[in-house]
C-alpha cells in the first residue's frame, strides 16, 4: 500500500470519528432538550429498565462469578509464593470494587445492550417505522431514545453492585475451599481495605458507561440504511464502538475519580 493510500485511510478514519462524535453530540443535545420540553414516557422507561437491567442480570452474574473465581485463584497462587496469601481478601476486594465489577461487567452488558438497541432501532429505520412516527407528529427522540438512555444510566450502577457482591462472594468461596482461608477473615480483610472513595471511584463510572452504551446504540440504530444488511452492519459497528468508548472512558474516569 502506498504512503498516499495510508494517509488517505488514516484521514478517512479520523473524519469518520469526528463525524460520529458530532452526530452523537447532536443527538445528545436533542435528547436533553426533548427531556425538558416534552412529556416523559414513563411506561417506555420501565420497559427499557426491564430489557436492559433485568434481562442483563444473567450475563452480568456469570461474568462476575467467573472473574471472581479466576482472580482468587491467580492471586492466591502468586501470593502463596511470598507467604502473603492472607492478603488475598484485600487485593481481590479492591480489584473488584475499583475496576472489575463496574468496568468489566459494563463492557459485557454494554455489548449485549448496544447490539440489541442497534438491531431493534435499525429494523425500525429500514422499515420506515421511525419516519411513520415523525409523520404522525410524534418525536422519535422522546419515544425511542430518552427511555433507553435514562434506563441505561439508572440500571448500570445497580448491575455493578450486584456483580460486586457476586464476584467477592465467588472469590471468598474459592479461597475457603481451595486455599483454606476462613470466609469471615477473607471478608473482614476485604472490608478493611475498602474505603468510600474506592466504592465511589468504581460505581461512579457506571452511569457514564450506561449513557455511552445507550446513546451509541440508538445512534447507530436510528441512522441505519441498506436493508437487512445495513442492520447487521450497524449492530456490529455499535458493539465495537461501544466497547472501545467504554475502555477509553474507563481510563479517563479512573484517573479523574482517584485524583479527587
């Protein structure tokens, strides 16, 4: 590939990034304006809480449990070499609270949710249902975007706390069964190591993750073109972009919260 082609590809990628960033910013502005100027769809909000929150508990629980098991085993084997296996509760507790429960769970849940939103709204877009909503005088932003975004912001902290309890519980059981560490001792050392700042630094990131997964899923869904092939393309793109956005946001927010 020539240097000109490489520069063209890089320039095109940068242009697409700023184009997407601008479109998502405009959609966010329209959503905020509609939130304060139109009637709130409370029934749609509750439905999205069920779709995003309740139906994501299974995958969130599975992720939390197996991550907790793996973390306990990895840290126990490493710490046992240095005679410091008694500190496993502190390390696992801090890791779960600050990073694993909020961020890794959000990454898995967001991929599922963003794909579902992009597929659902994309199907509505290619079958002109969104145009029909506009033709009837209703605002698609109020009916389709606001309930999903608010539900994502609300449920992600709850799923994160749920994953935190399961992750620490799984690590406690593995530590007790495989390495003989008493459960009360594991739990007390974990709680001693965790302060309020650690909890807020972890869970405080999750509303931003919920916003990103919902607004990006809605953006790619609403702007879908090209029939069923376009729906598949939008769904794939939404999953990739949401995953990268959450990782970037995690790095920025972690530095921000821990520096406060």
